[in-house]
């Protein structure tokens, strides 16, 4: 597994750094070029929400860590998980 941080590490609730998406693509391409696409996951952590998850997934991340988007959702955890899952699935399929 390769972890790409999409915030500056330190505390929760930070904004997603979209400029990390090219790095996610680069890591995914390196893994693919090495013939390890099925063996190595690309994980992103930081600022993942239903607005940012598609960009990370389309860039090549297949493990998406969400914290604040889950636990600060006014409609509750179940709703947050459902929304994130739908956004990620749409990005993976598209």
C-alpha cells in the first residue's frame, strides 16, 4: 500500500489539496508499469468528502479514508457513508 496525504498532516478537518491528484496518478502509473496493479493499493487520507472523493478515485486511489466527512455529517453516519460510497462508486465506474 502507498499512502498519499491529501492534507498537511497534523489535525483533522483540513481542506483537500487537489494539487495532490497528479501525484496520485503518478504513483498509480508507477505501480501499473511495475505490473503490480492488482497487488498494491493507493490510499488517500485527508479532506475526503463527497465533493472530493471522485477526484481522488479518478486519479487512481482505491482506498479512500474519510474522517470529518463521516463524523461531522448533520444527517448522521449512515447518510454520510451512503453519500461517500455513491460518489466513489460513480467515480470508479466512470
